């Protein structure tokens, strides 16, 4: 994919992240921007490790569907 296509996908991803509930955005920040391990996130919250993994999976699925929906709509 060319750089224009990559930039378009990044914009779509950013838009979809913006549509997430704040607690989901916060989890993404911890895991992907601050590069915290799932066990570390779990230890700092009331959630178990498996719950954090499940939440990340659901968030990624939600983001994927959002991007595909926006691509199909021509956004």
C-alpha cells in the first residue's frame, strides 16, 4: 500500500478510536503507546489478565469493523 493509502487508513483508525468509550481508549494508550504488558495493566486495575486480553480483542474487532464500515461508505 502506498503512503497515501497508509495515511488514509491512519485517519480512519484515528476516527474509529475517537468513537470508542474513554475506558477503551485508555486501555489502548496503556498497551500500545505506553507499551505496558497485559499483566502490568491487570495488576494496576481490578481486572484479571484474561479480562484485559478479552477487552483488547473486542476493541481490535470493533476498530476493524469500524474501519471496514467507513471504507465501504467511502469515508
